[in-house]
C-alpha cells in the first residue's frame, strides 16, 4: 500500500486526550535521570519535555503487536513496514506545565509521505500535539515517526558522522538496562527494542537494547536546563543513529556568542552523532 493512495485518508485525523499532571511521575523521572530535586509539590513547574510523562496510551494486552506496540491502525495509519522508530521532531514551549494542572492534548496527523532509502521503503508520519494546561497553551510538538523495512543480512552499515570532541557542556551516560526499563515504565512504552534483548537481536538484528529517542531528547533538554541562563523556548531535533545499552554515550551542547541559541547532541560510544538538535532560549 503506498502513501499516495492508501494513507492520505489519515491526514487530518484528530484525537483528544485529557490527564492531570500528577506528582509521582515527576519524582520518579527525576530519580531515573539521577537528578537531585526537592520532592515536587502542587504548583511546581515541570521542566521542558516532561509532558511525555502524561497522556500515556494503555491498550489492552490483546491489542498489542509482536513488537510490544499497539497494533497498527486506529489513530496512526496501518503502515505494514515492521520497524517503527522515533525520527525527531520540533518542540515549542509556551508555558510550563505545573503539578496538579488539568491537561488536554489535541493530536492531528499533519503529513504522511512515502520514500525509498538505501535500506528500502520508508514511510514518514508527522503528528502535531497541542497541549494545554488549565486552559492555557503550554506545548506545541511536531513528532516525526518513520517506518522501515526489517534489517536484511548484508545490509550496509549506516553512515555516521563524528560529533565534535569538545563542547561547552557535557554529560556522560551509562545506559544500563535498569535505566531503559525505568524510562519505558514511566512512559508506558512497551516497545521490546528497549528491554527484550533476545527480541532486539533475533528480530530486529540490533546488537543491543536501544536507548529511547525521547530519553535522549530529555537529556539534551536537561543539559540546557542545568547550564543555560534562560529556559528553552524551542527545540528542533533529529535522530541519526541508534545508541545501544552496551556503550557509554555523551550528551553535549555549545551556545552561540550571544547565548540565544545552542547546538546540542548525543554521541555514541564511537563518538558519532546519535541525535542532534538546535535550541532557542
């Protein structure tokens, strides 16, 4: 089924969800990321990106696919390609979410496109999420999802580009299975590539568990929160190469001379870009 003939009917599809900015997920994510914060109280502002703790999709076990994701169809188009990956996105932060806020999220599929890459067929889906907190616009997010063919023996290795060896800010991360499991649990992410080593090796042919795209994105935002003099207003980011649980990786960033923008990135154990982003303060 091609995007041009079969998936265009999903463009414009909408969905609305509601939630409450509960305290416990905030405390648990801080512990997972090894951030020392006072225990959150009602009214405390959440850091940028932490809206991913809410609006979690809880499909019954009988409605899950073999990869642990909900079966294809429903809100997202039923793309037949087996690999679903977090490709990147754009985030605009208008107001902080606060513990105790009543939240709503309006989601809309804004584009579906089919392409052919070096590894075969690709389908890109972009979903726009608009989050309000107590009726005020808080976050606008464009989330890019890519669907790919299964890995085949003899596939050429993905091209890599080395990240800078120096940066203004830097943090080293050892992504052990406990970190990945806790993050999967907090975001109710059942995708087996993050915790099932047999599955990821035998079915998706990766050498190790994969570090979540949103986890890397949150770590880039947290790096800015720890070092930048002003809050992040926007982040445009893109995934380039997977990071596996068997390798230490780095989260880095450097600002421009005026301090209005920063380039941020994660790099795998070999020093190659895994994710890149541009931040506006």
